[in-house]
């Protein structure tokens, strides 16, 4: 049996599977490829059974979301040394696995890694969801090598070095199974969005490394389940970001960060309202409200040293006031 399980979580993604799964099946020699269906109501199951029987099928009874869906799917697998969580809208090419798997096998202190993510429909540029590895600024805003807020850079090889990162993208996340379960897997309460950042932060708090290995490259379509601009996506991002910070910062640090975030989130909601995005503005406020109501508490004590952001300071200030739009300028 292979030591690597590639697991694609699917929810009503028939067209994405038809378009992108053949490349995964063709170019993933040495790995077992699974599709975990998260309660789809389209033709996904028929497609997989009739046209792609070489993909091993895991059928979940309902949509558990990204986080809990993966936990349930991975628990059902036989023993593997590594899991690769892969979005259904990712295209891969020959040799895409080799750099990542080789690095993981020769660096026992690395718990997880990601490839370089390029945009499938504009392959000269990085992809929004992960670029060449992610970080978090001092106020909890995620960003990537290759993408800060809405600015996505052209890939000119500027981030082709292997780098330790704060988080690796869940669009294509290679993780040791032992490490995954040691920290409890993905947090199912998140449902979707930023759960991989939380997972990587918990891994790093335990002294494990997370890296980007840009010698491996994949092409991500992006927004296959929830498109950019979706009020639902806005809600999940704001709620989960507050949960992420509450869980992984000492409580005294979190209180200071939360004071700033209250005002910045109000400004974000106001800007959305003034630009005709009323539903998204409401989603910000609902996300904040539900984050405070949720039963998510700090998992670190004041004496624990959190994994610090790449750089101190406020990404918003650097981006909007100083005009620093790329990772290299920070």
C-alpha cells in the first residue's frame, strides 16, 4: 500500500471533478487517490462510479463542511504516513508531488508543507488562496508570498526558495498523519475558511515546522464552492479569524488585538455598506457577534510563547497608507 493518501473533499463539485480529477489520477503515481463526498446532491457520485472508478470513494452522509468533512474522511482511511488535502478545483502536472514528498521525507522536523499555487485560469500569476506560503500580521490578517489582500503578483520566480511559513494553504496541504492527529486535526467548528491556518498554528506552537516547497507547483481555479464576494464567505472569514486568534494567542495578547480589531472591523463593514455591499457588511457584524458567542476559548496560557507573525505592525497601514502592495516590499 502507498504511504501517501491524496484526499479530495467534494460537495456538489461534479463539473470540477470532471475537469480536474483526471490530472490528479494521471500524475499521482505512488499515491492512493480518494474522493470524499460531503453529501453531494448533484451527479458527483454517478460520475465517480461510472467514469473514474480508479478514484477510491468515501461517502459521507451529509455536508460536514471542509474541516469536519476532512476529519471524518481521514479517520476512515487505513494507515498512511502522509495525507495530502487537495481541493477539487486543482489541476496538477507531471512531477508535481516529488519536491514536496522528498522534502518531507528528508526533514523530520517538518509537519506540513504546500506547493507553489498558481492561478489555473491565469498561470502567469499566483493564486489568491495560498500563493507561495502564508503569514499573519500582528493584528491577525492573513497574507501570502505573492498575494496581499486583493493584490496578486505575477510569478517571476521571486518566491522560488523553500521558506518556513506561518500557514500552508488548505487547497493543497501535505501533512504527516501523526502530526495531524496529535493536534486533533482540523477544528470542525470552523466549518470552512481559515481552519488550515489554525491547524498550522497549533503545529508550530508544538515546535513543528510548516514550509512552502515551490519546486512543486499546482494550478488552482479558486472559489469553486464559495466565490469571492459571497456574503457567506465574508461571514466565515470574519468569524473564524476571531476564533483563530482567540485559540492561539495568550489571553492578554488577544485582548489587545481584539480592541484594535473591533474598530477595524467596524470600518470594514462601513466601507462595504458605502460601496453597495450591504449583505457583506451585515456578514461582518454577524461574524463578530457569533465569534463572541461561540464556545471557543484560548488554548494557550499567558506564559506560552505564541508563534509570532513574520513582521510586527499593521498590514492595513503598510498596504493602504504606505502603498506596499507586495510581500517583498514589507
